[in-house]
């Protein structure tokens, strides 16, 4: 009897954690696509660099170290991962979906994933 109750409670708790973890995550981050052409487009990289200079560099930039935020390692990331973090935030990083348009957030991804990114 006790083991069934424990399994049931563990299942409910696990489901609750999954629901909690998904709060704040929007379906749009999963549906945004990044083609190689998009990521290499100089206009996208340039716009991403502009957005980066407005906000991101203060926590992630070279001048921020020892920094307020982790040093980015784009070679370890996928474009979708970067877009999700920029859109929804993570831990101490705020969500930028209310300040920057989807196009601007996608452009940040193009810049971070580009060879022009200075990290």
C-alpha cells in the first residue's frame, strides 16, 4: 500500500514539475526555424550586433568580465537554444520578448552564432 502511494505521489510531483518548468515558455520558441542562409545573412548579423550592443554586452560582453553572467560558448549551442534563452530568459537573465521583436531576437541568434561574435 505504501509503495503504491509513494509511486502515485512521485508521479504527481513529476507531472507538476514538468508543468512548472514549462511555464513562461511559449510555443513560438519551438516553431522558430533558423536556416543556414538566415544565420549567415549579413543583414541579420548586423541587426543582431546592434541589439547585442544595446543590452546583452553589459552582462555577457568582454567588458563585463569578470561578469555578471556566464561567458557565452556559441560552439556548444544550437540556434533554438539561444533563441529560447533570449526570448524566455533563464535564472537571473530576464526575458527579452517584451522589449525586442521576434526579428530582433532572431537576429541576436544570428550574431551570437556567427564568426563575427567576439566571445
